[in-house]
């Protein structure tokens, strides 16, 4: 039986990023004000606050970088503990 080239037999399964509620310009559209969004959504997270766009961006950069080269098929929860509650 002939050996199979590692390059032709590789299967790439993408990882995903699952953020919690994040302070964006859309939050006041839903809740009226950012203050109200923080009051309503903050307590739903273990960290008791909304995430910042920079925190989600840092996780996305990690997934796009060589630092995650041995990571595949994973769900990176960047949700301030929302799924842990």
C-alpha cells in the first residue's frame, strides 16, 4: 500500500468564537441606553459586566494567528462567564 501524503490527507476544521454581550453601538438601540444595557445584561454574565470590543478582537486575532495553529474544531467562549451561569 502506498503512503498517503500528509498534505493531501489533512482535514481542516475551523474553530469558532462565541462572544457574550458586548458594548457596541447596537446595545442602546435595543435597550434605549448603554446604561440600561449594562443593568440588564451585565448580571447575566459571571463577570457582571458587558464585554468590550477590544476583548473580542483579541480573541479573534488569536484564532487567526499562528498561536492557534494546533487548535481545531473548538469553540472559544469569550463571554464573561455567560455560559457558566
